[in-house]
C-alpha cells in the first residue's frame, strides 16, 4: 500500500488515499485482535456465557404479559440499550481502539449505575447517573475510564497510538497497536459489566413474573452457576 501524497493529487486521489488509510486501520485492527484474543483465556468463555444468559433473560418472556411498573420499563430499556452495543464495545477493545473503547465502557458503566438509581428511586431524566449509585468499589474504575476516553489527556492518547519515526522526525500513526495491559484491563471490565447487567436483567424477570415462574427459576439458577464460575476462575471477586 502506498500512502504517499502529492501537491498534484486530484480530489479523487484524496478520496482514494482516505479509503486506503481507513482500510489499513481495519487491517491493523484485525492483526491486533488476534494478539488480544490470545491473552483472554477463560475470560472469553465467561463473557460468552454471560451474554448468552443475558439474551435468555431478554427472550424468554418476549410477548408474555407480566406485572410491569414504569421503573421496570426503564430498566428493560437500559438493558436492551446495553445489549445492542456490547458487541461493538468488544470489537473496539480487541482491535486496539482503546480510547473509543473506554468511552463505550464508560457509557455501559453509566447504564449499570442508572439501573441502580432507578432501583433507589433517584433517577432523574436528563441527568448523568450519580456515582454514589455505582456498585461498591467501582467508581475508581469509572475515573480511570474517564482518563483514557477524554481528549484532554494527551499523554494517554499518545501512549495508545503507534509511534513512528521517519528521517529522525517523530510522530504518531492512527494505525491501531497492541497494548497488553490496556486490552487486558478493558476486557476484564467488559466481562464484569456484562455479568452485572445480566444480574440486573434476572432481577427484572424476578420482579415482573415472580419467583415461582419456571423461566425465572431457570434464569436464577443459571445466573448462580455463572457467578460460581466467575468466582472460581478469579474473573469475579467477593465483596
């Protein structure tokens, strides 16, 4: 691929170079993803289990009447919003888009905190969720995400971009690069968030259909097994 440009480039040349650079970013991201997946270990299957159970909680009562409240409706909306984007968050992490991934994880964190706010009866429309409603011990993680995602933190942005030197002149490249500690930390947080949203969805089922419902019993039992798996493997910690 030749990304050299010239003062004589036509408008079409500029368009083609833009396409080529975007393609190069995608290709580089795919290579980074292969490296990332090699370090996920048991975390990857735990995430699949959590996503599978979350999907089950959303689908098992689709179209079946329960006893919903407006608060339940808000939580169902938040859970569906999370599920819609969780695959894209995973791709951003895997493909080395660490700042974008941090922004996506930050939104997922806010969704979880908002669900807790709804439960506490303190959710305010149009207001950012208050971190006092975040799970115990987790606001520090939110602060770290803010640092990585915020465009004012040039040092962190610089750290996560590929460094280039040409003819003794330093610079950065938009091509993604593999940063083991960053991808490991972001992926573990992604796993925990998915597990936590899954728990919230099981609770919504319980509230809506009662503890005697066969599907509720099934999902509660499966969630307990998921939790045991996470604790045994060290993905989850007792608090």
